[in-house]
């Protein structure tokens, strides 16, 4: 009888020590966001993340087309996330594409002031909830001049790096990583990674979009991100599969 009780106790302990599931929230713009079927094959890179993660990880992709740090806050999207954040959740943060739209007062965030402040706010408020923020610089656009890839994001990636250093936040430098990958692939071949599509009934002129990603491009960016996540030695790094 004693052995039976001990066995039951050990079974109960094993059940109670099963590792908890991991939740990853992603916030940012259209380069990350989930896409509706009608715009296929456009794909956000965070749509591809689950392909590299175990089933214990849930990715809650809250990135939205067209959003900047400013509009993500003003529309209440960040509050909706912080209201549900739990200790140990991850928050992936990537902005910059739309913060630079100076003609749009609802989205423009000056890099050295408003943008810097907003990134810091995301980090601090995530940490207040016991969550783990990770900053990402913007992926590059496919813009070449005289055979060389040209930067289109100005001060936003450097400010992101500075915020990461100042607040001691993990940084995944997708600008540098995607710049290296696109340069290595080459100007013309890199079109397959972006949204270059033939004419269809919905898009009769086709699409020649050097900002948004194809499924192949989304998987490339997700793979680059995953490679860096593996180096962080946190609970998420141990859940990377199919790499």
C-alpha cells in the first residue's frame, strides 16, 4: 500500500511539473502581419514562425498593416495586449516602416524623440507585466542603385539599437541580416522574396512590391530571426524545431 501511495505521489508530481506553454505576442507592421487569403501570396514573416517552433509555443500575431509605434498606441492595440500579458510571455517588437511617414500625423514618429520613447514604453510596460521583450530592426526593402542595396529606413534602425543597448533588451538586427541575405541573393533573384506577381483578376496589373514578402521571403526572414533566437539561451530557444 505504501509503494502504491508513493507511486501515485510521484505520478502527481510529474503531472504538475509539465512545462507550461509559451506565448509569443508580435507587434509591428505589415511586414510581420498575418495576411488575408485575398492578398495571397503576400505573407508576413511572423506567419512563418510557427513552422520553426514546437507545438508548446503559441504565436499571437498582433502586427497590423500600416501601423507605426504611434498609431499602435493611439488605437489601443498595445493596451489590449498589456491587459492580457502574463509573466513569461514574449513580446517581439518591430516598427519603423510607417513611423517614417512624415506627411501622416496619425503615424509619424520622429526617430530620436517619439519613436525612441514609444519603443521604451513597449519595453518597460512589457517588463512590468513580467513579460520578455525582444526588439527587432526593420527588414530591408529591395531597393538597389547601381547594383548596391540602398538603405530606406534612415535613423529608425540605429535608434532601435540604441534603445536595446540602453534598456538591456535582446536585439535581433533584421535590417543587417536581411541586407546581407538580399545582397548575397542579388537584385533580380531577390524579387522572388518580395511581392512580384503576375496579373490576376484582383490585381490586373500584377504587383511589383519591394516591401512586402512572398511566402519564400517570409520563411527566409523567419529563419534569420530563429537563428538569432537560438543564441539567446532562453525558454523559447529550447522550443525551436524543424530548423
